[in-house]
């Protein structure tokens, strides 16, 4: 099965790619904008299945299908509300609501496989859906965490967190005050919760806040070492396979 992902939030795209890989489906191509997608479709064989975000960095993804004739199945990945989802159902398009659930992903794949080739073809009029998206809903990300400190609950604003890391099966937030707080979420669960322009997952163990980066140093094996304003408890290293995306994220 030839599968591609069109998603402007790179952390979300990578998470979906890993989820697909875990069920034996490799999505090697990831596109991030309308313009990039149109160029790719003009120069490549169209895939069997597209995982498609609605709101891309340079417009609605429907523009791709208005520009080109694409005969691929589409599963929408969306953060929009129930009214928009009703339109997807009316048009017989499958969808996954973000953050994507593994069981729902497998169910969507099963539904795709049971669909005939004629039903897969994208010959749809997106006008009904677009009418419901005249005023797109802004994606909501975490603004704060509540953490337990003794018998009390403490609120930590997201901008006060320098990094989030895993250690000894726990997930911790390190703040600008130099304190570490235990969170009740895993790093994987945080992937769709953190604002992607502010936080980047540099490795399996670390998210860093772009506003907390003091210095970036070349490190062994084509990796990078990050110096944060306050955190110095262990080396903060960008994994080699993430260096390229990390540099793009900084721009």
C-alpha cells in the first residue's frame, strides 16, 4: 500500500508516521503545504491512500484537489468540531480526530481496505465542507500543567517550562526557576498537546522550548548539543535523525 501524509505540523506528521509503521504501513513521504503537495503530485505517482490535514500552512488542503485530479483515497486528520465532521460523513470520507487514537487509526485502515476502488476515488465536491470552515477553529494547545506538590496542586504556565524530559519511567517539566515537576503524561502523549512552534522533541527523552535555548554546539556522530538557560542536570542532545528537522524548526 502506497501511503503519504499531508500535515503542516511536523511533530504530528512524525507521530502518525510512527503509528502507521507500528501496524506495518510505511508512509515514507510527508508533505507540509498546499504548494509542496501540488508540486509532488505533478511529479510522482499518486498514492493509494492520503492522510490529509485540512488547515495547512498556506491554505486549505482542498486547494490541492481543486488544482489537480487525484484518484486516491483520503482519510482526514482533523482537530475540527462535530459540525465539520458531519460533512465528512455526508461525503463518505473517513476521518480521524486529533490527537489520533491507535484503535481509531486501525479501524480507519480496516474501513479503507474494505472499500472498493470506485468508492476510493476522490471525485468529491468539497464546497459543503468548506462552508463549515469559513471561520476555522484555532487549534488549542496546552497553556498550563497542574502538578501535585505535597498536598497542594500547583499550576505551571507553559512558557515557564524550559524542557520536558523522561527519566526512570517518569516525565518531568523543568522550569525557569530551576525546579523539576512530575507530570502525569508520557512524552508520546504530549506530542499533540504542545505548541509546535514553541516545543520540539529533539530525542526520545527530551522536548525543548525554543525560548530557553542559550547555545547550540556541534556534537559527536553528527549530533547537536543544546545548552539551556537553566537546565544542566544532563546533556541535552539532538538525535542524529532529528538534526535536519530541528534546524528547520529553528528558522
